[in-house]
C-alpha cells in the first residue's frame, strides 16, 4: 500500500519528518500565524468569548470534514453533505413537531443522513457512477426533499430541549448579582465543541487502529491491489459514504439546535468548506492520504479565517474568494507532493 505519509523528509538537524507530518506542521503554523495576525487587528479576537465563538463556528465544519476525509481517502468525494445536513435537520424538526422526544428525534435525523450516504455508496459502487455525479445528484435530491417537506418554510417552536445541544455548555459558571440577569463568570465549554472532540478521537481511532481504517487507506491507495489482497472494496466505500452522511446528519442537528429552529435552506456551500478543511489538512484528492488531526487543523483555519475577517469587516464575498484561493494552493501543493 503506497501511503505518501510514510515518506520521510530529511531535515538539516538530522531529524526526519514524514511528508504528512510536514504538511500538518505547516498547516498548524499557518493557523498560529492567522491567530497572531488577527489579534493585532482586533483586541477582542483573543478573548475567551471569541474563542468559544470560533469553537461553535468550527464544530459544524469539523463534523462534516471528518466524514469528508473518510470519503476522500477512499478516492471519492461527497458533494451532498450540505443538503443532507438540511434534510436531516428537517427530519428532526418534523419528528419533534409530531411529539417525538428531542433525543430520539435527533437520532432519526442522523439515520436519515446515514441513509442518504448509504444511497451514495450504493450508486458509486454498484451502479458504477462517478462519485462527483452521484453525490451531485444526491445534493439536489436531498435539498429538494427538505424544501418539499417544509414548503420552504422554517420549522419553529421546537421547545427548549431542542436548543440544548447547540447552545448548552459544560462547566458554565454564573454569579448571582441581585439583578435580573446573573453575571457570567465563565461561559463554559460548548457542547458542540465537546461533541466534535469526541467524534474526532473516535474517527482517528477507527482510521489508525481498526481494520476498516486500513481498508479505507488501501482502497484509496490502490483499489485493484486492495481487492486482490482480500479487501471488500465496495463495502469499504459504502461504509465511508454512510459515515459521511451520518456525520452530516449530526452536524445538521447541531446547527439547527444552535438556531433553535429548522431552516431547510441551511447548509448551502457547506460541502466546499468540508472539502477545504480536509484538503488544507493534508488529504489528497487522489486518495490514500489524509488524517483526522490534519482535517481538524484545516477546519480551524477556515473558522479562524472567517471569524477574523468578519471582525475586520470584510464582506462574505471576499471571504469566499480568500478561501477559494487557499483551497487551490492546497491542492497545488498536494499535486507537487504526488509527483515527488
């Protein structure tokens, strides 16, 4: 199995660093540089509240990016995650409106996302349709179903329990002042950030320590060699797409919970952020290369970049241009790495 992350780069000090680690280190230094640059531009950037805001903004991108990384490592792509996110949120919202308790309703939303991913995997493996076209079709189908089920109208009045996942926090400390509103001593660690950390650890363990993880890398590195070695290639791809869909469903629950309402139009262009996070973090669009820690760094680069540019008053259109340029540069670096 040809894994480019195992190739070592000699350094002047005699220390040897793999190309994957070198790419990850470069991304981490970029993240630190962005944080320092934005902190000089605005004193509020390095505050606790803004840091928690970045965590909240990054949680959805990170969850989508983890699933996208799995798919990209197999040599595929998933353009449907943004629409699946919206559809899963709609399923959850309709279930809550029908009287289903919040936790089971969110589980139904995740199952709906996994079902979309399962269909993607089936179309890619059994119908032999390229991942780009297959997931593009699912992107349109999932968005259309979400809009049809809701009449393109938001679903509101879902109750306080619905907003706990997206707006709750752990270790929140408040101090009673005798006034109407208590003083917030420490806002706490947001639940979405804790959820992202737990999912990232589980996904990294799956990729690095479990047989299915080795099969995912083998499928992306050389599909025919993997098949001859006994790897069930089709089943491995279906697993990756199903997991991507399930994580899109989980991200949909987190996002809709933050809004405390279900918006069928949410998630537009989120698939591009997920792809950008994976590619910036070192995943190769050629397949066979990628890791969860790199994707997390890529997700935080996007989150910090958006947050810093927002605080600087830069328009959303310019932000898209900047992130697009970063993605092109990251892919170009990946192509150079593949040629070497």
